[in-house]
C-alpha cells in the first residue's frame, strides 16, 4: 500500500542519515589535537568565553576609571547593583556558558566541514573585496535577523513568556548580565550571527575560515556587552559615534537601555533603521535629527 511505501522510504532515509552521522562523529575519535571536538568545539567555546570575560572586565575598568564614562551612567547604581539580581545573573550566565560548551562540542564536526582553520586554507586566498564584504554583510544580516527574532519575542505573548521574559528580569542592564537569557533566545542569537557565514561557506563556496567566524562572533559579543553596559558614553559600534550620523542609522547604548526599562519598542541591535522602518522606536529614545540627516 502507498502508506507503507512512504513509511519505508522515510525509515530508509532516517537510517542513511543516522549511518552518515555516526561515521562523521566516529571519524573525529579518539580525541587528538586534530579532532574537531578540540579544534572546532572546545577551542570555539574557549575563544568566545575568554572574549566575553575580557570585554566585561574592560568595560568595568573603563567605567570605574574614566570620569566621562562613569558620569554617563543611564540608570542609577542602586538599580544595577541589586545583590539578588546580580546573583541571579551569575547563575544564569554560568548555566548558559555550559550550554554553549555542549552546543559547540555537539556541532564541532559540522563546524569543521564548513569552516576549516586558516592554516589549512593557504591555497585559497581571499580578495580584499570578499574580505570586507563578508564582514559588512555578516554584521548587517546578523542585526536584521536579531531584530526579527527580538520583535517576534515581544509581539507574540506566548513566545515572550517562553523565550524572552527571562532576559527582562533585569530592567537596569549592566555588562555582566548581557548573556543572561533563555536557551531559546541564546540559540536565536547564535542563528542570527551564524546565518551569513554559513551561507558564505556552504552556498557561495567561498573561503570562510574558523578564525573569520570567531571574529564575527567576538564583534557581536562586544557590541552586546556595550549595549548592556548602561553607559551612554560607550557606543555599540565602538569607534562609530551614532550622533555623527543620521539618527535613523545607528543606535546608542541608551536605545537598548530604554528597551529594558520600558519593555516595548527599540527592537533593533546596533542599526536603528529597522525600528525607524517599523515605527517601533520609543519616543523617549529619539534623538534630534542632526545636520547630516
């Protein structure tokens, strides 16, 4: 019967997939310095964790020792220093970094297939245009996808409770809670950042080393840390001062801080144009249209 043929075909496909996956993972064992679980799993986790810790420490260091940064605190120190919320953030962030470790180890063989180490790609030189366009498109697409996910998390009530409510436990952001969120939101952020690098490697078949992916991930982490820092003097894009550009182009740290404070609106990450187009920018966050605008 037709139904049996469909079931048998499905089971055959699933068995084939299982065999190929088993062979792929078995090929990376036993563990060695060339195993994907080390070169692309544990190493990726280590790079991202060290990067995040470094960004958090540096932001705190600058905020404590640079007067104009310290004076730009958006919300009061009393609100961001709540001991219970600080303790909860530590627990949540620790849990999430353990989750990221499991993720990177589990996906390591696939990361190795898509993103070889730079030393193994010396025969595939990448042009300056490809190099620049990779970073530009990666950053724009990551922010666009982040905004899509973020908007859906807020506009769909059940999805907000399931995926995003945990992150809004902290109404007064500070840098060490930047990774305090649900597993679902953490995965969505990962998809946003990894989408174009995967497209660049798998679909376009262009040189995409693991180190290039690390750098994109680290840039995204740095921006996330600054957005949650709570200091208006720090710019999400670091060297780009949003006030020197049209107000609809880049966001400020206050843009995301206001989102935490008022819960709705300001869904974009470091590009303000998405909220400008959707009409979701909070009135309190709007800046005067400067001369360039």
